[in-house]
């Protein structure tokens, strides 16, 4: 722990002399190899074997040790780097990795802020067009049900990252997607979205708190308009 903390405090992350060979870890999931190169560049091209590091972070025997280090690494990385990534698949992989290794509220808040601020497109164009389709005469219309599996996956990852800060989520939906307040409320509180939220919130109390906060925030936003 001292080795890692010293490296992070000094804004260097040279893991080349840290031996992971004796740790019984499985090969990481597909996609991590390419992300390793990305993070190596973000971390000033230091020799960081991040795929190995993340895989270790997911293994229970080392979880107490690696959770603290992972949080420090993520905070340092996101505070100092401009994470502007255009590829949606890469963005989703990054969020999945951060969600797997980041446990502290601060690390997750920093990650969420950076990802949301630099995310250009969360919804596929065809899905977004379907969601925006209006069916009523008053000009506001009703949203079609969110059935696209990829859209639900992105919503799940987004909620997993910032379920405890629904106002930030709603604000970013409003700013980035330029949706009407009513549309945002319907997307967030639709049965499909609630199902997604329930799957990522562990306790019944957590689910109730999340849905209550979302409803209150959506109501406040609608009143303001």
C-alpha cells in the first residue's frame, strides 16, 4: 500500500518492478487489452499493466488491498486528465471498469462528472429518434417504451455510476440530450428504467430512496418550466 500511495502522491505510477506473477488471477475480459494502451497514454505513458491491475482488483482475496489503491488511481487519473473519448464502446468499457474497481463515493462522483461532461452521444440515433416521437396533439406527446437492449445497458451503467446523485443525472440529460422535461421524467421513471435501477441497487431501502429522489427531482424540474 505504501508503494502505491507514494507513487500516486508523486503523480507517477511505475508498476514495472511490482511482481504480479505470483497472484492467481484469470485472464481479463475481452476489451481490457485495448483499454490498457489507452490508460497507459493517459498516465503519461508509464508502464502500467492496468488490465492486470483491474483483474486483481476484482478478485476477493485482494479486494481490501486493491479497493483503496483503485480509488486513489481513479481520482488521480480523472482529476488530471482530459478524458474526451469519441468511441461509445470504449466509453462503456471504461465505465464498466471504473464501476468494478471504484468503491468510494468521491471516486465515483469524479468519474461520473468527467464521463458525463465529455459524453457526446449516449443513445443511438435511431433509438433517440424513436424516444422523441410524439403522438399527442398538444405538442408534448408521449414517449415510446424504452425497449432497446443497448440503450438499457447504457442506462444501467449510468445509473450504476451515479444513482446516489439523481439531480446530476437529470441535469446532464437535460444539457446533453436537450430533451423536454416531460421526456426526461418519462425516461427516468419508466417501468423499464425502474427495472434497471432495481437491479443495481442492493437494498429495498436503497431502491425506495432512489425512486423517491428521482420523482421529487423530476417534479421540481417540471414545476420550474
